């Protein structure tokens, strides 16, 4: 393998190694729906225990 070919190969893989994760995380960030579009999750009050409520 010639030296120039090795340099080009190294540069291409370095660029791909930096660019691909950046593109991947950008796509993930863009796909997230804003909080207004998410369904509401109801949080119920804890059930009262029978011993404490009667006093």
C-alpha cells in the first residue's frame, strides 16, 4: 500500500468517524416530539390506609 493511499484512507475514516455519530445524534434530536405532543400521564394520590383514616 502506498503512503499517499494510506493518508487518504486515514483521513476518510477519520472524517466518517466524526461525521456519522454527529449525523446520528442530530437525527435523534430532531425526532423527539416536544412535551406538548406527548400524552398526559395521570399521577394518582396514594390510597389512604384503613388504620389512619378512621382516627
